[in-house]
């Protein structure tokens, strides 16, 4: 019997810079953000090989109308380098004094199974 167990991950929470003209236009045509096929993070260009999962996070209307809105679009992706990342697109920026400059973020990096076997290894996020 095969179990789909979650791999340990390292929390990152850093903005990424999508590289122009690399977005998934099919998703954009459906009203969703197009996952960037290429992005820059920590002074390196990364290429998304495949999208493994998608999800949405919802929130209530700030004015109390009872309506719910999509706040974030999340994606679990594998890069051409083999890293598995959780990315998200922040749909809203919030109030003016809390506004962010980036809408795309890396939430976390999944650690490879071999790295989990030893507690002496530094988290993969530190080695990038």
C-alpha cells in the first residue's frame, strides 16, 4: 500500500520576481493568476517544470457584507532543478499603510527525503 506522506518543509516567506512574458496565459484567461514559468529569487533565475497542486484561500468581505473573496492562490510546483516549492499569489494588498510591493511569494521549500534522514543537515533553504 502506498501512502502520500507530506515531506518536511522549510518556511521561507520571501517575494519572487516573475520574469516577463513567462506566465501561464491559459489560467489568466480563466480569471486566475498565471503561474510564472520563470522567476527570479535570491539572485537566481528558476524555471517551473510542473504545477503539482493548486488551491485557493478565501476571506470575508472587510465591510461586513457577508460576501467571501479569494485572497490567495497557492501552487505547489517542481522546478527544473528538482526543488518542490509552495508559491502563492496575494490577490489583495491590504490597507495602504500595510501594502506590499510584491504579489508573488515563496511560502516554503520541501526538503528532499534524503535530507530528512539526518538531523545534522542544515535546512535546504539555508543552502540556497
